[in-house]
């Protein structure tokens, strides 16, 4: 990714869509109304929680993955171990998101130089 692409990243709006049944749409709209949210707020919050690995969202995604059985037991264990190692390192060194990104940028630059 070029520097120009990095600078512009996050400024172009993208639409995320999917199909579901009319019944589930009504149930969603009612639940959102009850909770005082609109669809955009809800889905942006869920995407943010998923991307930032919020523990409650991660836990729920594990339930979904287990229910769908798309992953072998070995793959699930490896993913859980990797996530736990990530959390341990993050906690051990108290790194925030920007510091982690900087580390990856430095690694990439060193690989490009080699």
C-alpha cells in the first residue's frame, strides 16, 4: 500500500448489504427502536466491535462459528491460542492500536529494504 493510499484510507464510504427475511427485518427494527438505535448505528457498532476484537463480540462469534461448524477443532484451538497470545502481548507491553500499527509499518519497511 502506497503512502497516498494510506492517507486516503477511511475517507471513501462503502455500502455493506445483505439479504434476510422480512420477519427478521421487522424483529430487528423493533429491537432497535426499543434500544434507541438505528440500523446504521447498530451495524457500525457491531463492525467496530468485531474489528477491534471486543471480548463480548469475539465470544459471540466463537459461538456462531461453532454452530456453523465451518472450522475443525484444530483450527478453532489455533485461533483461540493466537487470540490469547495477542491479548497477552498487548497486556504485557500495554500497546495501543497506533503503537501496534507502527510496529507493523517498521517490520514492513525492513522487509521492503531487504
